């Protein structure tokens, strides 16, 4: 399978999961899920938008609907890459996901059918985990935000092309047309505290993160988008949650679904774009075998920001917490 086929397979997997999640909900979310589950429209080119589907009318007095669906992915674990034309963000989370799957498929049968786990399998696991930790160490809210903004700006620049392709198919069928942007959001946050109306809940591996900074970006985007479908998951896609909203009234749609929009106030809130609290980070994983028991040990090495400097960032973020508290608006904090 070539890279293009793998990309299409990943897009279709995300779309099918989003449809399943939306249809299991009520109201507008269910209706958007039904729109996305229409029949595929055959095209000479399969691109731009990624999918075009047709929903036939329920009766002869109604018009059908041609739905264009454009998918893109945003990754918390991203690395900025400079090119001659523009800045791009490479998804390090997707790379880790592929390595983890490759490791799983390589060793699954042998591990299941062996009395003892092969030493090379354990070493491979250590290498896979080390690579993930090395990428995660530099993930901040800024890398997440700019990865989101860059991907959104890139796709908004192609709205004319999406709308033109959708309209061609809609005109053939004398149908209405809609444009849905499906955003696959992978996050790697750990240990967050969600404050809403003085109620606090803790999540060690949060997935659903509706943050005000990102909603603002969607609100400023091209007004020709009809719906946004946000598919939230962790780096390895072990759990997924989906939210579908009317692009013309994003906050109203979220309110109807009782989904709070949080202000992020983690310690890294005011870190400059290319900064992290650590540098020269390297994680080495080792293992020891004691009979039938295997013990894993992690040996991180790094340079850390001086405590008095980090405290300045923490206090600046804490100041914003009190401002949002005074306004009775939801905030999310990290363990710092």
C-alpha cells in the first residue's frame, strides 16, 4: 500500500468513526452524521474535497443534498518545518502511531505463541516508548495551536475549489449542497484539571478538549463552511469522541450539547512559540528480567528551565485563571 492509499484509508477510518459517533447522538449531531453517510459520488478525481456524497430525497417533493467532506488532521505532537513557500507542521504523533502499529504487527503472533517474550521484542518496545517520550517532551499549547491554525488556513484557502466541485455534482442532480470540514484532533495532554462553575474534575489522559483558542479560529474561518465535525482522540486512537456543530453558530451548537468551551491556563500558556520547559531531552528505556517478571526502567536526561523563570510563566497563567473565574468562564489547568 503506497502513502496515498494509506492516507485515504486513514481519512475513511476517521470519517466512519465520526459518522458512527454522530448518529449515536441526538438532534443536529445525528442529522449531520446522516448527511455524511450518504452514497459516494463517483468522480474522475478523488481529491478536493476528500469525499463527496449524495443523500437522496425522502420523497419526490424534496430535493436531495450533495455533501462535500474535507478532512484534515491536527496533532499536539508536531514539529515545525520550514519550506521555501510556507511553514508546515509535521505530525510526530502520526509517526509514533505508525511505529507502534508496525511493532504490534511484527511481534504479535510470536509473543502470543511463545512461552517467553523474545528479548528483541522487549528491546523494540523500549525503543518505541523512548521515541514517543522524546517527541512528547516538547509539546506545548503553542505547538498545538499553530499546528491547528496552519492546517485550517491551508484548507480555507481551497474553499473555492471544494465548493466548485460540490456544485458540479449538485447541479447534475438538481440538489442542494453542503460543505463539512472534518477535523481529526490528536492530543497528548496529561493530568488536566477542568474547572466549570466551581466544579472541578480531573482527567489523567483527557481526549475531549474544546478550547476557546481553537473555537475562535473556526469562527474567523470562511463562512461558506456549513458544518464542522471535530473528532477528538489520543495519539494512538485508543478512544475517540466526536462533536458536530453548525459553522454559523458554533458556540450555540456546543451550548445545546452542553459542551463547555474551556480557556487553557496551563503553565505553558505564555511560553514563546519555540520554547519548552526542557531542552536536550532524551529518554532511554531499559528492562530487567527476573524469572517470569520483566521490569521496565526509564532514564530521562534533560536540561530544565531555571525554577524562578518557570514560576513567572506559572504566575502569569494563574493570573488569567482568576480573570476567567471572575467572569465565571470555564478554565483548564495542568498539574503545575
